[in-house]
């Protein structure tokens, strides 16, 4: 990674312009061409330095509802349960924990009624009834920006 890569990483963490050609504007700020910016981003993604580039929305302000779910799934049913949960379009994360509640996932829906229906659907489809819905009562957002 050279100085231009470091400057690029610092710039795109928070300041990607919302325009028709954002990477052309990033390139202009760096004094290089748009093609070079895209090639550098591609190489940084290949190396695993950049995982993804995307917007972060406040889902509540957009009218969405979400919950963190914790399920107690018998060992022999974990694979089937995870596969069924992953078919639900509102599931954004799904991971295993070494705990009594061994499968945790987040569920997002277009509103409260849709969230309740999706949650009930997961219980019905999986046959697992011991799933907790752990709704957030307060939200804490931490800006994770790394000076490279």
C-alpha cells in the first residue's frame, strides 16, 4: 500500500460524493485518473483491505423495523434452521454462538406488522419456538473511521 492508497482509503471512508460519477471526483481530489481509482479499489478489495463500499441508512427514519434474534436450536437441527432463516429476505446477519442460545440473527422489515409476520414465519418454517426477539430500546452509533 502506497501513499495514494492511504489517501484513497481515508477519503472514501466518509466522503464519497453523491454524484453521477463519484469516483471521478475522488480521482480529481487525489490528482489521479478515475480508472486508477477504480483499479486501486479493486486491488484493495482483492487483498481484503476493503470489504465493501456502500451507504449506511437509518432504517428507523425510513420507517423500517428491526430486531436482534437469539434462538435455542438443537445441535442436530442447526444446519436446517440456518438454511431456513437465510431464505428470509429480511435477515442481514446470521451467526452461531457458543451459548445456550446458539444462533443469532438480525431481522429487518418494512414496518412493525411485517416484522412480526416475518418473525412468526421463521418460527413456523423452522419449527423452533424458542427464539427471542431482542428489540433495541436505545440506539448507540459509533463512527468507526480509521486514519490510514
